[in-house]
């Protein structure tokens, strides 16, 4: 059985592109994106990425397809309500599940 850390890493890895198949339509993250750590506080997830995630940032916000793909995977897997995205521990964006 996968623990929470494994599940988060599986979600991130499944959304990455790779050097050999960058045309994969379901991939939203660059293959170099690294999840440094994450924290769960009640129903909120704080995902801390390295600065390689900056390639997925446009006008100071995380690209919508990246934000929604990661967030809804976490919402579905963990019954979470909010996902906060950080780069080097600095908040760049978040998505709260509408109730």
C-alpha cells in the first residue's frame, strides 16, 4: 500500500513530460520539475517545488492546466479541499475546491 508521500510523488511524476515524449497531451509538467516536500494541514496541502516549476508560471500565476491537473488529482486522492503551490517555500498560487 502506498503511503501519502508515495501518492503525492506518483501524482507529480505522472504529470511530468519526459525528454523522449514531450508531445504527450496528458503531461503538464516539465520533466525537470522537482517536488521538494509537501505538508498536509487538515484538508489543505502545501506543495513545495524547486524553482524548476517556474517554467509553468505565467504572469506570476501557475499555468491553469498545471494547477488544475495537480489540484484535482490531490482532491480526488486525499479528499482535500485546498492545494497551495510554493516555489522554494514562497507561495505562488492556490486552488480551493468549491463546495
